[in-house]
C-alpha cells in the first residue's frame, strides 16, 4: 500500500510518569489547531504503571494494576480530531 501524498506522520514520545490519555488529547488538540482535520494512532509501545479500562457494559472504569506492557499496531480510527 502506497501512502497518500497528503499523509503527515507525527511522532509523540512520552516520558516515564506522563499521562497517556492526557498526552494524546493534547497532541490531537495541537494537530487540530494546526488545521489537521483527522488523525489516528498507527502504532505504540511502552509500559504503564496502571491502566483504567472501561468495559462496554459498565458505567465506571476498572483499575488494572501494573506494571503493564502496551504494544499495539493501528489502535485508532481516522476521524475528526
């Protein structure tokens, strides 16, 4: 598959202790402010001290204690940022 000529790749590196969700929200907000209309996460890897998962049939999140390894490829869908 050949990438689109308009494909723009951004690399986001988090430091130990950084909040994953907060960092992604801030990065997508910065992209939107720069005129990007859609974005997705292509891949990621790292470690987490803990995670909060919200299961589909539950109103609240469930805390999962770490250490945890995060390895994913194409974890987000394209859409409005």
